[in-house]
């Protein structure tokens, strides 16, 4: 049965003598593995659409065991990513997280449009990779239903405090007055593991909440304050990575690039 779908190529590897194996993220079918027969040949009709980071229209013979590509038409190629190695590394990380969190035969939900918006921001708008990373990580928590409740302290309900702790794994704020450090020690004694707490100012809490909840047209409007943006970046990474419990090699590589840059 021939199936047509839009999809983003998040991985493209050589297979056999002349084939390519593509990993696509699609809206309807989630993650798909598709064979492009003869895809490595220079004159292959799949050449343009089977490059990594290409968003295109794919027609395939879809079976339970194997998907064989019939036609592929690129719609957007994000060539601008090639101009900046840090942006390219971040795009790799975005695609790895997207592939890791998308199931086969399940709709990809909000994660695919978010990733496409971030690739567009890097490639066409030239937004700073650090900012795009923060927005991707924070909004990815929402796309996956893992986002923290940043509205108020989960214990006293107050939202007018200066400082809060973000309890990462519970996705909750605890205000400074409700006292976390001693509580933290007690938890460590009881469970043998430390809770992951991030101290955040009210301005940082507010900014993170705005990034997660912002309308799509304003999703990359981060505060001007550089220190605040850096803090948001640290918080977004710690939060997402601890929830996904995965070491992403592409993230390590991106960080190396940032150091060199
Ligand atoms: Zn409180």
C-alpha cells in the first residue's frame, strides 16, 4: 500500500552497496525507518530529499516490516545550517532529541513543529544557537507533557516570593521560605538519592514561564538580560536532560563547539 506523508529527515545512513536508510519524523506515523533504494548513487532521484535536515514529501510502500521509498520531494532543506558549525551541531542535537522522544506509529504531536521552527530560526533567521537551544528545551518539556508548574510555590501557593527552588523531577516550585535545603538532606537520607534542585529568582521563573507559554510568533523573544538568558539556558538543559534520562552525544559535541567559539 502506497502511503504519502510529510516528514523531517533526522538521520540518513548508508545501507548495503547503494541504498540509504532514512529516519523520518512524521506528524501522523511518528518515527519511520525508510529504505531509499539506490539512494547513494549520484543520479538517484532521492538524492536531494534524503539529506539530513530535509523536510519533504515522501511516498513509500509501507508495510509492517519495511518501508520502501517510491518518491521524495524536498520542501525545505535548511541549507543555512551549513554556514555555521555551532548551528549545525545544535540542529544535530535537536534532531537526536526529536528522534529519541518520538515513537513509531504514534503521532509526533507538538514536537515536530517545534523542531522545524527551531531549525528555521537557526538556518533562515540566524538566531543565536544558545537562545534557540533554550527555547527548544523549555518548549520540548511542554510538547512532551513534562513541563514544570511555574505558577506558584507548590507548598504555600504564594507567587510573590523573591527566590524559589525548582524541584526538577517533580516539576514544582518551592519558595525559599518553605525551606528546601534541610528537606533535601532528609530526602537524601530516606531515599539515598539527592533531589535535583535549581535555585531561581522570581525574574528567572517568570521568564521561563513566558518562553514555555508564548505564542508561536513570539517564541524566540527572550529577555535582553544576558545573565538571565544564560541562567535560563542552564535550567532548560538540566530540566529536560534529567527528565529524558539520556546522554546525548550531540549535546556534548555542541558544548565543545560553544567552548571553542
Ligand atoms: Zn512556599
